[in-house]
């Protein structure tokens, strides 16, 4: 047996932060941001919101779309690098909020590649009989780890959540294959150094903004384009299909330059690449499931279509998945 997506849902907070808003906070401009990233606005969670709150809204929609009740869910995996608390897991908070009493729940942190890692994990669990239905969620409140005095990073990130319901299905349908990689030697390209065991939380950490994301933009661009291209080609080769067979490419929404470069290297025409980056920014683990949900809502994919997912994030981590919708 394999697994397939039978329900999709997404949620973003109503509050927006435009490029014009950022102009009032740091030395930047709307034209500079759009030219370098493609982002025009991003959603920001209200103070006091928890990541599990965003995951809850996306999960309710995905469950309703699937026609599945919370009591039928066996597995809950939340991909996030901005959990509600260090412990317990955000997935356990989500389990309580949706009332999925029979499920086992866990968090997974692979940063922006987190949803693909979670999807692969849930798919593998279903394949070995650990459950028949799984709720897989990517949720982030990146505004909580963004330094809004750093003009190079504060323009990038937004908050949101996306969810899918996976159900067992015959082999050859649904999730055809997943491909995951990491390279811890390059961890310093994207990281948030504070509030862990290396640099425990305290006044100095906050004062130095060590809780916030730091990244080496140019090198991240090079690594992201190379790794996402390679792992996408691996998925196609594993399944004996060509780029021409793909109906839609849904990449991690990090930067328009990265998305364009990956599409060009793969030879995927622009009309087959789904992009919603301009309205949400980089939502890390929520990025791919939000994009996947919107792609379906906009009629960009239909039953039986081949859809290729790929993502890249801190770790470094990257991956791909090929789906038959």
C-alpha cells in the first residue's frame, strides 16, 4: 500500500505587512524588494497567536475537504521551526485542539524543507502499517524569529500554515516517491543561534537579536538552485518520467530568483510553475502546502496530474516528492 492526498487546507493570518510598511522600519524600498525577491506583502500573526492556532485552521479545512473526522486520524506530524513551546510538541497541542484522540503526534524540524520531510515520514508510516490516515501540517510564525532591523532578512518572511490529509491507497497512486537530503557542514548559511542549549535564552540573547534568523544570501541562492534542481531530477528519474510529463511544479516559495532559476534548469515552462510568493513571502515549512492548496483552488491541477514538489532550507536540508493527484 501507498498513500495519497485526499484533503488540502491552508490558513494565513489576516494582518498584512507590505513593502511600504517595511520602508518605515528599515532602509529599503518596494522596488528593491520586488526586484530581488518578488515579494510584495506577507501575513503576520497577531501577538499572542501560537503556531498550533494557525495549524488548527488549516487542519480543519483539510479534514473537511477530505471528508474525514479527527477521530479517524492515526498520525499527526507538524513540520515547524517555530513551535509553540520547546515541549510538548506543537503536534500534541494540535491533537488536543482538533480532538484527534486516537492519533500519535510528533513535530519535525527541517526548516523550509520540513513539509517534504513530514510528508515522506507519514507516507512511510502508512506504507508499513502504522496507520491508515495521517494529518501532515507545515506551520510557522516566522515573525517571532525575524529581526525587523535587518533589511536583508526582514523582507523575506511571513506566517501561515498548510495541511494535507493522507490516506492509504494502492501502490502507483498518490505519493510516488520522496527524496530527502541534508548537509550539516553548511549549517551556518541559515541559522538562528539563540534560545537553544548552545546559547540559552536570556536578556543578552534578545538584546543581540540572537533569537532571529541569519542567512548568507548569495551562497544560499547557489545551494538552493543546485540542490532543488538535482533532487527534482532524481524524482523524475526514479519514476521513469520526463520534465514534459509534469503537469505542475510546486517549489518552496523562498525567492522568485531561486524559483525562476530552478524552473529554467529543469526546463519547466513558466506556465507549469506555481508561484504565490508575492502575497505570502517565505513561510518556511508552510510554503509548499499553502502553494499546493492554492494551486488546486485555482484549477492549476486536476485528478491524475503529475505534480512535482521541491524545497530547500536550513540544515542544510532539501528534498522532492512526485505525486499523482
